[in-house]
C-alpha cells in the first residue's frame, strides 16, 4: 500500500512538473532578480518551457492552424481549443447517458423493452434493416438521443447570455492552446472542463473499442468496468 501511495505521489508530481513546464512563460521577467542563483534557475525554466511548447504536437497543431486559417481559428472552428472543449462536453454527456441507460435497463425501468415495434403502426421506422425489427427499448433510447441532439444544437448556436457559443464571433481572439497537459485548476474552470472532456473522450473510445473487439454490448462493458454496480 505504501509503495502504491509513493507511486501515486510521484505521478502527481510529474504531472504538475509537466504542466508547469508546458505553460510557464517563455521569457524571463523584466525586473532584476537579486540572487544570481534564482536568475539562472528562471532562465533554465524558460528554456525548458520553450522546448516543451516546441515539442508539443497538440500546441503546435493549434498554433499552425491559427496561422494558416486565422478566420476559422477566430471563429473556434477546426483545430482549436474551442472545438476540443465542445467535443469534450458531448463526450461527457455521452458517458453520462450510457451509464443512465445501463441503470434503467438493468432495473427494468424501460417499459416493454424487448417488444418489437409494429411495422404496420410505425412503418419503415420499425425496421432495423436485414429483416430485423427495432425493439421498444432501442426506439426509446433513439428518440431520447434525438431530443438531446436538438437541445445540443440550440445550446451551441443560440445559447443563453451566460453560455458560450460553438461558433465564435469573427475577429474574436484565438484561445491559446492548452497543451499536452493542461494546468490543474480545480472548480468550475476552463482547465478542469478541458481535462474532464479529454478523459471522457478517451473513455468513449476505450469503451467502444472494448465492445467492438470483445463482441460485448457497450452497456455491458460499462457495467463490468464499474464493478457491476448498475445491474
């Protein structure tokens, strides 16, 4: 147990160092430092920071895109931090909805889940292709996703005054790249949202890959990953 705690502390320390190295100012402060040792360490940190940013493929890609396509970058379209944040938001909601669906299915909260829709009543909407019908469970989940998609589009293009938009106004300043490891800031911050979004996107990819290669449903993969606490 002690060794695991030491490894965890070392990992957190390395992440903090990497975050600071990636986002520290690349220039030495203009005021004179009293101690020459402090000045030398500051210069060394500045060099490490510049090297980290130069070798960071994510920051480089965002910077190159803002130079090659300034109009799109200012609108938050393309390889931008704004687009990454919105992708992360959708991934976070997707994971939440998957877990919620698994809980509803496991506890029998979806009415007539296994009932096949009547093709005479629903027409082509009741067909899943290859001569297979759609179950009531699948139809309810599909309709729920359609409603969420509509709400998401409205929130992206016509938000409330306190919300940000998916498409920025032309000429808005380009949001700087967050880097490979964003600074760790707790609370309702852009940095925390970006980290959570990245973890959610990795989670969606991992769950989808596991379901594809093992032939297990996504809901079962999530339930197994959570220790079968959903059903």
